[in-house]
C-alpha cells in the first residue's frame, strides 16, 4: 500500500536540520505501518519499541535522561545494535510513557545524529494535557486516511493515477466513467487502511462495513477509557450528532441540535478532545476573504466533519445497494458525502488550512476557502453535474477574486475567472491552479 507521506519521511531523513520526528494521526490511519515500511525501505536496521503496556520501558525512562544509558536499554529491549548511520529508531504509542516524549528534547540537543520517529494514537490529547516536551525540538508530520489517488493505487490503477497527475484531459475524459465508478466505491470504503485491505481481500462491501463498525466501536471505547469521565457522555453525543448536522442544508454546527438548550460551554472540552485525537475537523467561518485568512476567522461559527468519508457512511448506516444506483451516492444526505470527500482531499496531502465563508445574513455561502501562496481560492462543491453556482457568482462579484473553483462531476473546464475541477481531481488543486 503506497502512502504519499513516504516522500516527506525521505525528505526528513536527508535533511541537515533533522530533529526527532513525531507522526500525528487518528487511531488506525496507518502510523505504525508507515514507520515500519519507511524503516524497511530506507535503513539497514529498524529498532521498534511499543510503549503500550511496556513496564520495562516505563522504568527505563523514569531515570535521568542520559542518552548513552537510554540507548543501552533500547538495544537490549529491541535486540538491535542501534547505529546512528543505518538504524531507524521507532517509538510507538509514545504517549503511554510521557518521559519518553520528554527524552526527545535530549536526543535533539545531545544526539541529533540518531534517526528517531515517534507516534501515538492519542498523542494530540496527551500533548494538550501538558505532557512535557518542548516545542522546537521535534519535527511533525500529520498522517490521514488514504486519499483518492492512494486508494486508486491500492486498487492497482497506477496508469489512472498517472493520467490524473499529468492532467491528460483527453484520456481523463475517456476514462471518466471508470474514475466515477472508483469514486463511488471510495465514498463507501473510504481511506482507512483496514477497510481497504478487507475490500481487496474479500471484494465484499458487507465485510468492509463490519471493519468500519469495529473502528467506530474502538473510537467509542477510547472515549470511555481515555477521556475525562465528566465529558464522556457529551463527547459521545457530539460525535454521534455530526452526521445529522452535515445532512442539513446549512451545515453550520449548532449545539442546540445535540440536545435542546445545549450551549457551547458545555461541549467545548468534548470538541477539543475529538479534534486533538484526530477524529474530526473543525472548519471555521471567515468574515471576509483577506490575507491571511486566519486573521479573519470567526471561531464561533464552524462546520464539523469526520476524519473519513467511509466512516461517515458507517455512522449513517449507508446501504451498499446505493452503490448500484447510478450517482445517487453523491447526492445522498444533501451532498454531505461530497463535501466530506472534498475536505479530506484538501487535508490529506498538503494539509492546506481550510475555512468557509458565508454572508452575514446567510444569503450566500462558499463551501470552502483556502489560501494558496498569495491567492485566496473559493471552492464551491457540487455533488452532481449541476453547474449553477449562485453563491460563488455572488462571492466573485463582491470580492473580485481572480481564481475561483467549482468542483463537480463535470469535466475540467477553464473560463475567465472560474475553473471547474472534476471531483476525482480536487486533491490536485494546487497543481491545477
């Protein structure tokens, strides 16, 4: 299974300013796999340590931060002669031993020649709870579920990916039906590695759904096991309410729809917890499309999305039969799956900061707004071939933006101020723009 983040890991390995690296990401997005695969293909030796339930490693890091002593203990634990030139040292589930996280500072300052990658399923939560390790002493990479092109590669469609990346519009048009068929499958299967592997193994959507439901169960178990007891009920209510809010015409998140009379203050901790463990994306509104966008964000108005379109389908119990019914899957639930897909494509590769815009009186709304270099790019999402984009037209007239994107089932088309990018190519927006 190919992951595009391998390129970033290779760049990290060859960087003169390399520091210990932390891979952030939700449970089951493939962090352990990518660390081991990177080690296997780029180093002679891999020393792998899993800190989950490992009392020996807890005791090793309880002492001082003498790097020679720690390395000696790691050599005994892994049975690998750790060498600075040809060994990758992997710390998995590092949040389970907070002092191992702290040790990364000392590796950075006193032994930067060693190649160290760390990861953990609830690492974001651990960091925000005050686990001690200094900012500025580690590098970060964020890992997400497989995006659509990685999904195509997993399906053995290297040549389809090639014509997409080469922007070979003639061939893309010829194979449009095939791309849409795969896109329909991706909406159901999503990008979680376990779900994709189960589909490759069985070609059975029901088996895929069982995997997704197990993942959902594991997430809910994490809520009960790791979240503060007082927020667990609210956390579950918020999490389970997101699909219903995405199915609204206006997808702005409203606390009062979780429970009558609910207020933001009651759910702030639960919201932060879900964001920190990588399960949801919070997309804030911007008041106006000026540079930099973050300076104009309105954090009180936002939309919430799930980490993966397949997981969203499992939460809504989307029936696999809908895959056989033309393009109905793209318009189901008022196009919420398509918005979910577009967002995860924007996030998965370049990790582009994403916002949305709406007029003060909610007469017009732009689904997503991104900043590429010196350009502010509005993105209007259409779940079918309907090319009417009234909100986008209003936005262009109001702000006179020169680069504007509509993404839909229609073919690529470039007009004076508007580019139509097919949904299956929205992940390539930077290159196309």
